[in-house]
C-alpha cells in the first residue's frame, strides 16, 4: 500500500506537472489562438483594404480616362469654336467692308441725287424762263400775225423745225436707253445683296444648331457627374456596413473564447474533485491505472499541443509575413491612390479652365454673332436706303428728262417763234 501510495503520489505529482504543463500549453494555445484570430482579423481587414483600394484605384483610373476623354472633347470644342469665331470675325469684317461700300455708294448716290436736284432746279428755272419767253414771243407773234394775216408761214422754216424736233426725239430715245441700262445694273446689284443676305441667314441657323449641341453636351456631362457622386455615396455606405459587421464578429469571437476557458476550468475542478474522492485502497490500483492512462494522455496531449504550438507559431509567422505583404500592398495602393487623386484634381482644374475658355469663346462668338446681325441689319437698311435713293434718282432723272425735253421743246419753240417773228417782221417791213 505504501508503494502504491508512493506510486500514486508520484503519479499524482507527475499528473500535476503534466496538468500544469497542459494548462500552460492551453494558455499558450489560447494566446496563440487569440493571436492567430487577431492576425486573421488584421489580415482580413488588410485584404478588405487592399480590395477597397484596388476598387478605388480602378475607379480613379476610369475617372482619369473619362477626364482625359472629356478634356479632348473640350479641346475639340474649343478648336471648333475658335474656327467658328474666326469665320464670324471674317464675316463681320466682310460685312463692315460691305457696309462701308454701301455707305459710300449711298453717299455718292445722295450726292448724285443732290446734283440732279440742282440740275433739275436749274432746268426748271430755264424752262420757266423759256416758257416766259415763249409767252412773250407768242404775244408778239399774235401781234405780228394780226398785222400779217395774209402771209403764210414759210414751208422751209417749218421743215427745219420738223427736222429739229426729229433730232431731239432721237437724242431723247438714246437717253432713255441709257437710263434703262442703268436701271438693269441697279437691279443686278439688288439681287446680289439679296443672295448675300440669304447666305448670312444660313450661317446664323448653323450657329444656332452648334449652340444647341453644346448645351446638350454640357447637360449630359452634368448628369454623368451626378451619377458618379451617387455611386461614391453608395460605396461609402457599404464600407461602413462592413466595418460594423467586422466589429460584431470580433465581439462574438471574444465571447466564445471566454466560454471555452470557463468550461476548461470546470473540467479541472471536476477532475480534482474525482481525485479527492479516490480514498479507498481497492480503488488505488484503478487510480494508478487511471493516473498512468491519464499520464499517457497528458503526455500525448502535451506532445499534440506542442505540435499545435509549433503549428500556431508557424501560422503566426506566415500570417505576419502575409500581413507585412498586405501592408506593403496597402501602402503601394495608397500611394497610387494619392497620385491618381492628384491627377484627378489636376484634370478637374484643367477641365474648369477649358470650360472657362469655352464660355469665353461662346461669349465672344455671341458678341460677333450679334455684331454680324447688327451689320446685316445695317446692310439691309443701307441697301433699302440705296434702293430708295436710286429710285429717287431715277425719278429725278425722269423729271430731268421731262424738264430737258420741255426745255428743248420750249427752246425750239422760242427759236421757231424768233424765226417766225423775224420772218413776220421782214414781211411787215
């Protein structure tokens, strides 16, 4: 019995040592499990961060590509607006030149009309004077005719008067032909101005269409920006939800670890209580066998836990290596993300500058368009004034022709009356 008690005591000491070793190993395993769990969480967080940064980098790359495409489109719009602006400037210069030419023509036509008015006034005065002279001669002729009623007019004098009238008629016919040719020339000039006005209206319609296209492009770009902002808000909400789920999982793992520790403590208490109740000698052999078996189990458990500790240590080292790699990857993506953010900011600044340039060009184009419209209106007004002045000049020419014809007729009549007067005077003598 003493040997068995000694053996039991030895086995119990050995068991205690092994149990302490097992408990220490369990503690180490728990610590390793906790460390592995923490490293696993850190690894998962880093993997999530890597995935998030990969998504952000890809999204920013897409934004950069889209910004480059928009910048190219805006540069093309600027080039097109500059071309249109140059065309409009050329058109304005052409209209200014045409307006200046029309003003000169109108001034010349006005001067010509004033000259015609002066000449018409002179012809009218001459005609009035001739008519007065004709009246005077008619009165003298009447007096002479009353004195020489028996004398007939000389046939030769009448023939000469008829020839003079025929010559004057031919001259008047030539003047009428010249006036008709001038009228045809003015009609051709009016038709050319009407064609120019139609071409200007076509250019204005084309500019209105281009402005509508630019407004459509700006509206589409605003819609795209709103869609991107909505996608970014959705992504931020998803990230917040994932962080909350990760925190809940960490709390659950901590609760399970505490429960496992409590169960192990209760198991140790039960084993101690079973050892205290083994007082019967008859049970000492069973106790020895139990202790031997327990010893073997504990030794196996110690070996197994030692292997687990070795595996945990290897896992921790592997996780540490993976975490370092993931941290390097996260740092690299953060740098790339910052670089792309800088590129995006620069692209946004360039886009704002391009939009400001487009707005300035559109303003200048609108100013040139208004100037062109103003010049076209002025040109149309000058053309109307020139047409009216031309019509007035033609009317003055007609009146001048009539006055000239009347004056020539009066002069012929004066000459005829003078001739008749001389003839009558000679006959009277």
